[in-house]
């Protein structure tokens, strides 16, 4: 029985770990295995140890944070928090950080400034970083400087990864269009440098090859404006298009505007399927059928992996995607 207020040293001794390890475990910092974290928590509970937040802040000397690094392909994007995809990434990360002493720091750069940003953040990151749209070479470069990193949906050699089934999802989306009777199916893809766009492009190609259909496609750069332009071009070149797979909901929202501007009806004349299941899908007119991408869960998983500290170069967490049907392919669907 302790007759004085228990200290972190007491907890560490009872748990059989160093003071530094016990402190990291109690503060939900990276570098501690789940098993050790549980043992430290058990000993702290047994000793009725309660950390002093003020003393903890003084002792640490700096604020622990997870860094979100986003490389944007849209030069007109002012704030990623309002973007249908990036906003969901932030929401998932914040949910995983709730109740911890770790904060979120957000960094955004265009592709030409990406290397500079990678080097800058890698030098000073504390709890680690989540990479979004960071090219494989730069992801490897970051991990060489800081091993506590997770890439979101962009595979890179020896870099921990949270991934979704982009190729399979795109195949499912195009198969749905074919199944409901579309025979001239076009596609709008994202930038070729983006891993998600590449995976979805492969899924589209796989299905049209299986079905014996031509490759009718354009690039929309993952922006609403790009989706509008791409859809307008495709309809001008191929006026008999009756189905459209769009590799993101934001592009699909622009495509819907372009289709209806020609007097065509959705889905009677052209059926549309997007990808992401973001607010852009539910707010489109008509609401979009889309592939549900669990962005928040993926981002939260990446953060928890950083906090647990058990990351290895082969660490991988994969998430399935699923079809959600709405009025852009099924006019009988209820409005969500």
C-alpha cells in the first residue's frame, strides 16, 4: 500500500518498464505496443495513479501532434476542411485523437512544393504523420527521415499503408451500369499520378474488356469543374453514351450538371455512378449512386496505428467499398 501519492516511477516499476515508456503509454504517445500500454494502464489503475496535466505539459517541453500532409491537385482549393473528401479525413483523424493529449496539425501543398513540405514536416513531427496524395517516392523519403508514418491509399515501398479496394470498387460500379442495361458506358477519371485514380481506372478497364465495350474516357482532375468539362467532351464526341462511371463524387456532381445542360435526363438517358459516397453524392440532383468509401474509418485507423506505435514496414489495413444505389441509376430509389 502506498502512503504517499503514487508517481509515474511507481507505475513504471510495477509494470516492469522504463519511466519513459510508462509516460508515453499514459499519454497515448507512439512507440509503445498495445500490450505494454494495457499493462501500464492496469498498474496505474491498481495504484490509483492520476497524472497531473500541468506537470505533464511542463515535462514534455513540446506539444505532441499527428501531422496530416495533403498534396492537392486543385490550385483553387483554399481550405481542405470544406472539401468532401479531405473534410472526412480530418473528421476521422479528430475522432481517433479525442481523449488523447495529441493534437492534429494540417499541412497542404501543391505538387511542385511537395518535396519541400515533406522535408520540413519530417524534421519536426512528434507522434507521426498521415500522408494523403503523397507520391510513393516522397512517402519513402518521409519514412527515411521519420518511421512513424502511414500513407492513405497510396502504396509505397516499406511505408505502412491504409488502403481501399479501388479497383474492385470501380469494377462493381461499371458492372452495375451494365447490369441495368447501359451498353455505351464512358468514364471520367482522376489524375494519372494519383493512386486511387489509377486503381479505379484499372477497374473500369477490366469490366469493359470483360463486357467487350470500347474505352470511352476523359480526365476530370478530381474537381467539379473538371468533371463538368470531361462530361461535356464525352457527350459531344459520343452522343450515344448511356452510362457514366465517374471516379469521384465531386467530379460526378459536375458531370450531372453537364448532362442536364444538354437536355438529357438522369438516369433515363444517361445513368451515373460516382465514387466516395460523400456529401457531393447526396446533394447532387438527382442523388448519386456511388461506391461507399469508408474515409473516416480509414483515417481513424491510420491515427490509431501511429499512437499504438506498432508500425512495421509491411503494416497494412485494407477496407472494402460497397455500392450504394440512388436515383442516378435507380429512379425508384428513395431520396436520402
